[in-house]
C-alpha cells in the first residue's frame, strides 16, 4: 500500500501558506502516485483536493479539468457503491456546469440541473438542513435559467415549488436572511416563468 503521509503533510503546509499553485502541483503529483496501489481514502483525497483548488481558480481550463476530475471520482464511487460521497460530488459538478463557459449553455444547464437533483435526493434535510436548502436554491435558479433559455415548458414544477418553500422555511428558522431572500427569489422566478409559459399557450 502506498504511503501518502509525507505528501499530504506538504499539501497541508501549502494550503496553510496560501500557495494555491503549490497545492495544485502537489495534488497532481498525488493523483499520479495514487493511480494504483493506494487506499480509496488517499485516492479520493488527492483528486478531491485537486478538483476543489481548480474550481477556486475559476479559469476556463481549470473548470474543464475540475469537471473531468470530479467525473472520474463519481465513476469510481458509483462503481464501488460509496454512497456517502455522491451528494457533495454531484453538488460540485452541478456548480461547475453552471459556471462552465464552453459548449452549449443549454446542455450545461441540463447537466447542472441533473446533478443538483441527485444531490438534493441523496442529502438528508434534517441532518444537513442549511446545505440542503442551499442546493435546492441553486437547483431552482438553474432550472429557471434553463427554462428561460430553452423556451421549453417546465416540468416537475410543483415538486420544485415544494422544495423551495421548504428551503425558505429552513433559512427563515435559522435566521439566514440573505439565503432566505435568494430562495424566495428563485421561487418567485419559478412562478413567473411557469405563468409566462401558460400565457404563451
């Protein structure tokens, strides 16, 4: 079994010093060294750290590489039925597809909606209420953006309305005013977009 203790310590030091480029370099080194013979935890940690720091970069090529890394993680966790990793990986992929500037905007939003839906279904709103509510809000925003851009009638609107109302209640109960406002806005946009489609018919 490969021992990545020293490399993980170097990555931690680079993170503490705020050297993002060094973190990326070390994570790439870690990805290469854990291709085979490493525990799942070490294999996952190197790729998750690399994808996260690429996502923070925000550049076009960084987003593409981050998507590729997260999708490779998703493939393995699905194959090995490691379900506890699926919600967060799906959430990160959804966010990246929302930000993605290459390819079809409609297809990117389709992918974002699909991954957000997976994350929402797998998260426990009782145990992770604020995170769950945030993902629901992002799902609502992506869904409405997709409807406005594609011009296609919205489906599953009533279930999404219920989710967004629940998110609003959670944020209100937790006294998260800004997040509550964002969820409320997503809910209003959903109502308005649905109404516009009905008027067109």
